[in-house]
């Protein structure tokens, strides 16, 4: 009887072992990809979109943080109070459901955008902070984004000791150009983008001049009059469309609670 009992136990143990999934799938998700080689080549033929072998931008520690108050002629999109009247949900146009407290808007479910949807050329100031509690990796850590004309993303990400594909790190022209340097602050700290944007121009349905962007990340130049190849997208670059000539400012929901505050914009004209 004793031998039979042992045999049954051994059989049960074998069956249970065979049914158990590998330990890694039950304890934590697999690491997020840090690059792709199966994506299209970018138009200049140098790198794939999201190429993980592209050099990582040099880390540059920025100077002390300075919160730039809006100049007198700026349109305040997000001020120190609870006022979200300049914003709406991107889908459906309803009231913004993201939580806000003391002028800090935390990204929630669904993209949001400004109600104003005919911005063209402008100076845009944005302050943001990725979560102080570090969760996830690569594109899964502190991901959001600032969408220019609703179509061209300047990436928001926790890029402090967080490897990802260079054209997807913080302040990248997403999927197109990495920042010239990585000027990220640690998670939880306030950071700033100052973005100078000139909208694309069209003659009829044909692109005449692509859009041009200059970006400061924490006061450090990371794009110097750089040109988008088209609207930004994941694993591809979309073609220009005449609708890109104007648009709203958008903020992305990527499943991570990124805080925003002190957002203002100054539409700019050409010299007389
Ligand atoms: Mg993003």
C-alpha cells in the first residue's frame, strides 16, 4: 500500500508541474521592447523607425528648475486653479475627466485636447512630472505626450536611467528624431518643455513647407529648427495631410499617471 501511495503522489506532482506556467509570467510582465528593426526605414535612409541601435543621446544634467510664469500676452491653457475650460476630451468632445488638484492635472483615461483647434505658429510652455514611484520600463514608464497641431508628438517619458529607442525618449520628435541630448530630471521632479512651432503649409492639397520645431527640455536645446517628416505614429511615419496646417494642443493618455501644470501658449506672427 505504501508503494502505491508514493506512486500516486509522484504522478500528481508530475501533472502539477506540467500545468504550472513559467514563473516569470506570473510575477511580472515581460520587459517592454527597447527598439525595432522590422519597422520602415526613415526617409533619409539612416535608421529604422524606433531603431534600438541608434546612439543613445548624451545625458546632460540641467540647471536648477525654473517655472516660467506666463507672459502678459500668453493664453493660459492650464493655470494654478482647477480651471479646465480650455480643454475637452479628444474623443466625443466632452468635459475632461482627468483628475486635477491645485493646478496639477494628472493624465487619466483618454486623450485630451484644447478646444481651440486652429493654432498654427506658436511658443508653447508645458511643465510635467513623471510618477515618483518608478513602475515599468522603456515606453511603459511615465509615458504621455504633447501633440502639436494634434498630430506631431513631442514625447513625454521618464527617461532618467530608462533605456528605450532614442526616437521615443523624453522630448523626442516621436519616431523621427531623438533629442540632441538627454536633459531629463529624476522621476517625480517637475520638468519643462519650451516648444517653438511653425505649422506646415500647403498649396491646395500639396505640401509646400513641412512644419519646423525647436524645443528646450529643462532649458536645454534638444531640437534646433528640425523638420517633421509627417505626423508622428507608432512604428511608422504618417503622410502629411492638409488638415495638419492647423490644430489643437493635445495631451496623451498612455496608461501612466503623468502630472501637468502651468501650460501656456503664445501664437506668433511673422515680422512685419
Ligand atoms: Mg507618448
